[in-house]
């Protein structure tokens, strides 16, 4: 193996604690910004959200038999209904809706367990799954770009931040350089890039150390308990149907990256996410979901071991549940640093979608393949980057879910074309 060739660490492989610790920290830090943002927007306790992400990830690994490498963080899909319920009935009532949303996942998992997963092959052919992967990655591009390049002026208006853009560029360049190296450096490029970006941000005076100094070394988060309210449940729980679609998309994306077929494990995967969400609701945290950021980390590092996610979940449990000072330290990382990293991570998810098109021999001379990919990608990316969601009464259908549903419909109604077998299918 050359010094620049990256080692592949498989799903079932194990590494020493000395290697697993930085790899686990890398995954925890990659999810940190998004996981904290959800409770900040909804009024929940950020430290509880971090703690619940750790507990939820460990729960997920147990339910899936330690077979699927995934990290569970706060779900953005529930922000609007939680805000609505919190303003009228209180956040403790909103938590009852979160708990029942988790139960919806369990019901769907049970149904799929009974009927099997053969229908997935019919509903989700490679051209559709690959297109959804492109939507997942490119759809998050606006979020990454805003984190990397935008700031606020004295009046609170969003403006281009040249200093932040420079920090983001340095962080991105560091991630690209480190990811091309061999050995241990090539397995922790995201963590090393964040450290480099943080150091540059400190030099530019962009880091506020006051919250770190004021935070206690040891302390428990503000755990709260739910108050069951049928109105809150009716408003929040049905959103789980949308997140089930997103979950399937993420699971198929993980399977493509690690080169495993996770369709038979879909019931377990959904059940793990559902139990994680229920636990979070009982503790006063937001609903959980698998995270695109961590999928991107696996893609760039080629480290797929579920062992690493045990470490990541354990670190999140400690940081959020026991050590406010560490939480404050990680939370002090400026947005441009994480934006620079996310520009790479989200792009890699999209690139893996393109790779899936190639590896499955999807023929774009076949009109139905061309139509499905074109509509799904443009519809999904357009809605996600523009922040457009389709209102459905008290709910909204985001871009990824909308484009996936439209793609499924197109796949079912467009007639198959003669000689439309994938190239190389006879091999």
C-alpha cells in the first residue's frame, strides 16, 4: 500500500481504541452543529439533544444488530410542528407528539417486516435511488454555502462574510489535502480540517471563549418529561410518515457507500430510529434521524466500522449529559469552519449518487431513465435549496420527500422500453 492509498475499514472491522477515539470524535463533531440547531430553533435544551443523539445512536446500533453504520441526530422535519405546539400547548405537550412519532416508525417497521421488502426493488430502481442521493447531497449545498460564506451585519441582515469565507476555504482545502493522504491522517481528515479551521478562526478573533470559561466541567442537562396531549400528537406524529421516506433514502445511500444491501434490514433500521425518537421525547429532546453529515464522513474516510459509531454515541452522551464545558468548546466552533467541511461532505454524497448510476450501468439513452433522473434531481434540489415545502394542511412535504414520491410515480407509470436492461447486466 502506498503512503497515499487510503485504507478501507469495513463495517465489521475493528480498530484499536487509540484509532477509534479520534474517529468517533470526528463523527460526533460532524453532527454537532445541526443537532444543536434544532433545539435552539424550537426552544429545547441543546445539551439534552446532544445526549439523546448519543443514546439514540447506541440504541440504533443495538436494534440493528451492529450491522448498519449510522449516526442519529436531531431531525429538522419536525421543527415547524414543534414550534406550533410549543407556542400554544407547551413544549412538554410537544414531546408527547415526538413519542408517538417514534411509535409510527415502529408500526411502519412492523408492517414492512410482515410484507417483506421485495416492493423496494420495484418502487426504487437504481436510477431513482441514485437520483435521490444526488438530491440529498446537492440539496444541502445551500446550507453549507450559507454556513461558509454568509454572516450578519449590525442590523442582523445576512451579508457576505469575507473573513468567514477565507476560514471556510482554508478548512475545505485542509480537508481535501488530508483526505488524499494515507495512514491515519486519511481516516480523520474531517477532524484535522476542523482543528485547522478552528485555529485560523481563533487567529481572526472569531471564537468567543467566554461561554467555555463560564461552563461547568460536570453537570446534568435540563431533562424534562412529556405531558400527553392529543392535539399535540395529532399535529406532530404524522410528520413521521415523511421522515420514513427520508430514512429509506439515507439507508440506501449508506448501503451504496459501504457496498452492502441493507434493504432486508429496513424494518430493524426503522425500529431503531423509532425507539431513539421515543427515548428522546421522554427526556425532552427532539426527534432523531440518520444524518447526511455522517454519511459524508464515511464516504471521504472509507471508514465504515460500526465500532466507531459506538464511540461517537458514547462521546455525545458524555458531552451532552455530563460535561457542559466540552459542549461549550465544541459549540464555539464558528459556522464557516463547519461550512467548509460540509461543502466537501455533502458533495461526496451527491458524487456517490453519480457513481451509483455508473456502477449500475444506468443507460441514459433510455428515455424513462432520463425522465426519472431529470425530474427527481431538479425538483428535489430546487425545492431543498430554495427552502420550498408543499403545505398539506398542518404539515409540509419537503423537497427530498416530494421528489422521491414523484420519482416513484414516474417509475410506476412510465412504460418500460425495449432493450432497456442496464449495460453489463448480463455479466
